[in-house]
C-alpha cells in the first residue's frame, strides 16, 4: 500500500470524538501561540487572513493533511502533533509573507477587485475591468482551485452561491479569495513597474 492510501486510511480511522478533542486542542494551541492580541493586528488578523485566525489555522491545517499537501509522518508524530507542526509552519509562513509585503495598491484597485469579487460589474467594455479580468485569469492559471474560484465569480455573488458552485466550504473560499487577491495585486504592481 502506498503512503497516500495509508494516510487516508489512518485519517478515516479517527473517530468523531477524537476529532472533537483534536479540534479543541488545536483551538487552545492557536490561542496560546497568538496570545489573543496577535489576532487583532498584523499577520494573524482577520483583516489579513480573511477569516479569524483560529478557523484559518485549524481548518487550514486539517485541509493540508487531508489533501496530502502536508505529509503526516505518522511513524513519528500523532495526528495532533502533526497538525500543531502544520499550524506552526503556516503561522511562520504568514508572518514572513506579511513582513515582506512591499506591494502598495491604491484604493481604486482594491475597490475594483472587490467589485469583481462580488460580480457587480457588468460593463465588460471598461478598460479597468478588462485589466483585472486579465489579471485574474493570468494569476489563476497554475492552480485548479483558483481557476474554479475565478470561473465561479462569473456565476455567483455571495459566498453561499460560490460554495454551491465550487463545492468548497467557506473557509476554503476565504483562503482562495485571499490568495487570488494577493496574486492579482502583485501582478498589477509588476505591470505598473514595467510601464514606468
């Protein structure tokens, strides 16, 4: 049996009661690591993550284990220990990204991106909208989940509608929205710098 199947079988064997205990422990772990005040501003704030830090890190870590994006080294760590390591890595990564942000985006760009995310603009002749649409397509082409999210933006306005269209839960949609937003902002900043 290959490793992926072994991990899946081990995850399926975890009972609902064990999951409840794991989620309780992970929630306490996130609160302990961030000590509450770190969730109000900065890398771990809801403004930066798109959702509150506990949901972002707990659900994100579980998703990484289930999707096999993060290898559960079950020979060495319990599931709880592996999830804590995953959360620690996610936190470090977010701090690094947050501290290295050098992209300054104007309010206009943020406003247009928000309009697009809500599918509120129907004026496809508008040059600004075309530029953002091009940026969305370009920035999602290497990631199937982002491609599906971008396609769903054409069909849905609310997170409930987007969730129905994509089959993703809201936590994943928030993460995808954050990811595409950062990519689009970087893409547009690069285009600006090249045009100067």
